[in-house]
C-alpha cells in the first residue's frame, strides 16, 4: 500500500469523531424493564466513540442466550448511538420506538420484541461464522426499525467489528460522488435520490446484500494491508495505546475521509456548497490534515484498481 494512503487513513482514523452514546443495563436507576433490571441512557457529549463503547455494544450483543434482555438492549443501544448526531431527545425517541414498539415504557420490557430480537441476534451471530455478511445483514433486518441497510449494518459492525463495518448513506453517497464505488466494491453503489439517500435500502434486497458483502470484503483487505505495514501505522484516537486495525476502523477512517473530500467546481469560480463542513453533533478535534482529500481518493482508487475483489 502507498505509504501516503496508509498515513492518510491513519490520520482519518485518529480523528474519527462520532459521539459516544449508549444504552446500559443496570441494577438500579433508569427505566425498569424487569425485576432488578433497568435501562440507562448514557450520552457523553464530550467523548467520541472509542474502544470502550465498542466493547460495551459487543458484550450486550453477545450476551448468553438466557439473557435476551441484553441483545434487546444492545440493538436499542446501537440505534441510540446511530441517531446521536440528531440530538439526545430524538435519539432516545428512536431507540424507545424500537425497544417498545410503540407500547408503554412503564409496562416493562415487551416479551415479544425481546424474544424476537434475541432470536435474530443469535441467528446473525451464527451467520457470522460463515462470513456471509449479506446474510448477517438480512438476519438483523428481520427486526422492526432495522430493516434498512444503514442501521442494520451498524448492528453488524458492533456484532463483528474485526470483519464488518457500517454502510450508511454518507458512505454510499461518498462512493458515488467520488466514483470510488466500482473500483472499491467491484459493482455500483446503491442508487440515491436527490438528497443522497439510498432509494431502496431494504436488507432483504439481494443487490444490497451483495454490496454489503463486497464492502466488508474490501474493508478486510484494507485492514490486512494496513496491519502488514507494522506498528508505525497503527491508529490511536482517544485510546492511550496504539490500536491494531479492524474492518470497522477502516470504515471509520473512510467515514472521516468523506468529510474532507470536496468535489472540484464544475465551472471556474463556482463554490461548492455543503461539502467539507463540520456536521453538528460531531465532537472531535478541529485539527487539519497535512494532505488533500482529493489526493487520498485518487490514491485509494489506484489501490483498489490494482487490488480488485471478486
């Protein structure tokens, strides 16, 4: 891999700045969901998503089958995290909509939703062993509120961070606008509307499953290439020690890159609107990279063209 590309991806991962937000199960305080068990919404406004949050979500999603509340809370936690940039109240409302299906919170955890969630997560975990990420996506997509590619892939990324990453509207639109989709995925990205939103993002779509399968394969390929460069290219965001690359780390680096890339004006003197701006809700460093986002896109395109995936 081009050292310039590796260094740029390292910088992007070091400066990943998505907010820290999660739901926890506790033995006191919060919303009671069962005797002696409560839900707590944890929104740490000054902290970014880190390895501790990854571990928290992973543990919930991989809890033993006798504790279906953990998988239920884990999926709700991912939804809460995913909507955190929209504000705490909105994120909480969307998580509650999944957790209770429109029912009353004071009635405790709804057994039907809890059991369906635990079953879907258990099946998805089994599918992970086959590395069939399109099937894992479809397993999670059986759940209400998780039938679309962006949020189902968020759950998959926390379920298996070494092998999978998020595929949301920002990533999809970035691949389309840069022309990276075919070199990187080996196929076109999901079509979008005028607002850059995927037009048909159902997890049940064979096309979307194929896109996600290829996305995860590319993330793993880039992961292995970065790890092969040695400790000098390990990443460190807010963690105390350098970290080894996972598939989800490559995705987070590309997510950060998508906010650095600005398309060239279509005519002399024309300004780009809405590109390269810092979105509200992001909390990371305001440091500026020592590279141009367009150059990184070119380096990445050349790498993918010379390392095609099947």
